[in-house]
C-alpha cells in the first residue's frame, strides 16, 4: 500500500499541513513546525509554501 500525504485532522494547529507531513515521514510534528518557522523567518518562502500546501493537500479521511 502506498503512503499518501494528507493534511492531518488530529494533529493540527492551523491547517494540519505540518501534522500531515510529520505523519508521512513518521517524525515529531514539533520538528516539522520548527523547520517551517525557520523557512518563514530566515528565507521568507515558508509562508507562501504553507499557503500553497494548505490549498493543494487533501484532508485526511478517517476510516
């Protein structure tokens, strides 16, 4: 079975993008959020990337 990248429904702070990425890579969501914050504050591209990911990634279906 293939793994798919979804926005998390259970581990979300804003839209669930970081929680979904953390579930996909099986890592702590805090690490993903810290890396994303670094991209936002240092490079300035993180904000646009987060908005795009929130729009493009589908919501996780709970079965």
